[in-house]
C-alpha cells in the first residue's frame, strides 16, 4: 500500500473528521502505539534473516545429534530446535540453573569462546545410560566425580565434533572443548552486555526431557555474519559437485550389487495338482518357447532375452532394452 494518499482519500478523511465519524483522539492513540521502546542494553544485533539461517543450521545439527546420541546411549533419542533468540549474555547466564553442565569450546577459525549448556536432567540421564543404567535422572544432583566428569567430557566432545557438518556451507570449523564447568556464576566468556544468540534444542531421552542450549556471542560470529543469509544458504546448497566427488560416486555406484532375475513365466495349479507333482512331471507355463523372457533388475523389468546355454550352463541372451515408455504402454 502506498504511503501517499490520493486526493479522494484526503477528501474522505477530512469529511470523516468533520462529521465525527472518526475521533481525533483515537487517531492520536493509534499513532502512539507505533512507537516502540528500544533498550540499548538489549541491542538486537542479529537480523531476522540471520536468525532463520541459524535455525536451519541447527535443525541439521539436531538431526545429526539425534543419530549420535541414539547410537551412544542405545535408546530412543529425539532432538529438535525449540527456539533461537538473541539476548544479553548476562540475561542468559541468569536463566541457567545454578547446577548445570557447561562445555566451553573454541571453534577455529572463529576467535573467542562458545558455550554448550546441557540441562542436568539430560546430562545425568546420559551418564546413567553410559554406565549401564536404564536412563533415569537422580532426584538430588550433586558435584560430579572424576569418573563422571571424564565420561561426560567424552560424550559431549563427540557432540561438539559433529558441529562442523552443520556449518560446512558457511565455514569450515574445527571445534575443541576447552573445559567443563558446573557453576554458571564462575563463567564469563564475554562481557555481560554482549548480545548472544541462544539456540535451544528440546531433547527427549526415553521419558526424560530437557534442553541443550548453545550460546553464540555476536562478537565471535561476526566474521561469518554476512554469510548467514538465505541467499548464501541456497547458493551453497546448489553448488556444483567437484569432479573428484562425481568420479567417486560413479565408482561406488558401479560396485553396488543388484539382484538380476529372469522371469520364465508362470502357471496356475490347484492344490490337488500341486500335491500330485512328482519327479519328471512337466509344468506348462503361460509363455511359449519363442516368447522373449523378461529380465528384472531388482523388481523392475529392464531387458528382454532369449534362453539358451553357455559353457554347459543355463543362460540368457539380452535382445532388447525395455524403456520406461514401453513399460508404461504394456
């Protein structure tokens, strides 16, 4: 809709004001509602397009994590993106439980620290499964023992190692965990007012649910921010394959095994006839000797052939290729 009013619209507006059909005070209130309060302490530094790109990246990552944790824990695991928000780092830290699992990691070539926070219910359920339990979360959560810390570091290190696959269309990451912490009050990876993107992954392990949160400071993601756009995302998806990839794919396809079946025909027998069959009996098929045989690759008819022998063994000789249009016409 155009912001410039036509002469007719202006006349109608003035007429409505003069006749009392439109209240001037209500019009002013409508204008006042358009004014929004802006908090400079909570600056929105990520655009909507960048938030959508992060959502797509972590949707792919959630699928990868689902496969990884399911294999490690040998149980049903379901992970999906719950939300992607931007807020000050101080506000994020305040929202984290006083006792939780915090993995601080680097992701070269990005400079700075990133954070992976795992809800204690989820973390202890994973620990219980790894140590041979049924996957329940303890009612009282205390300090981790050295063995428990080592087990958790191993499984969460494997989760971080799968992050580059999700970001490969944006940047080649090489993440490494720096340390693990349980008290968020002792953790300060950026200044309190720094804007961070918080990606929340809803995680379900058996009957236990909880959140896995990724804290991504804007200052750390700044070098790749221009690439977090829909245009770059779809351009990367449509990128042509390297010749080496095409050749490798061709070689693997050539080595793929497929069942090859020759259909000699069929015959209908009653149960009584079937029970009377004996050695030397002849079953008449629906095909004649001169009719071509159908050769199926997998379950799909691909060739016509003639029966015969080769080096003393039964064989067929391919005589015709069955095209898709021919198959549709039959």
